[in-house]
């Protein structure tokens, strides 16, 4: 639509099913590149994708025409297929149902980029659960604990 201007940034977090730590160093960087390309293929613009063995953070620019749910549905489905077809794991790979999604203003992007870039160091000090709960609270998102990412018990 002409004369529509936006500056929308989305920070998403999604986890491996049951939070299994299966994203291995041997294919992690390639996976993050694939995830970035899939985000770009959806018409968004990837800023950074990074994560650790059990979850991923993605920061991308999107436009009013996009549904974040549709973008993430496609990215997660196609990346699961890519992991499984390449035989990186002995078992079938799946992402956890759902994701966290947070918008950020332009003046936060540099700090958020560094935060995502340094996930390995960050998670030496804080668990994924603590990180996720902190983000939900910081963005004033009401949630039910039973619907947070499930861990294998």
C-alpha cells in the first residue's frame, strides 16, 4: 500500500521439542544460516539468528503485511525438514509447539543484536527458563505456567 511506512523488529525465541539439547556445534552455524534464509524467503529481513543447543533466538525486520505466526510456522517446518533430510541426528528432529515473540524499537536493536550474538556466554549465567520468564515479564505478557515450553520429565 502506498504511503505506508514502518520500522518493525521482531525478536522470536523457539525451542527444540522437550528442550532436548540436540543442536550440535557440527551443524549449528549452518542451521542458523538456513533459519535466516527462511526468514528472508518469507519477505522479512533477518538481522541475526543465534542460539544454543536447546533453543534459538531470531531478530528480524518485518512489515505490516506479515503475520509473525505464519512466518514462524513456515520457518520451523522447513528447518525441521532440512535437519531431518540432512541426517544430522539419529532421531527425528522437531521444534516445540509455539514460540515467544517480542517487538523492539530501533534504538534497542544494537543491544539486542549483541545479546543474541552472545548466547553461549549468556547461558553460562542464566537458564533458558529464567531468560524466557524475564522476557515475558519485561514485555508485560501475561502467561500461564502450564503453557510455557515443556521439558521432558
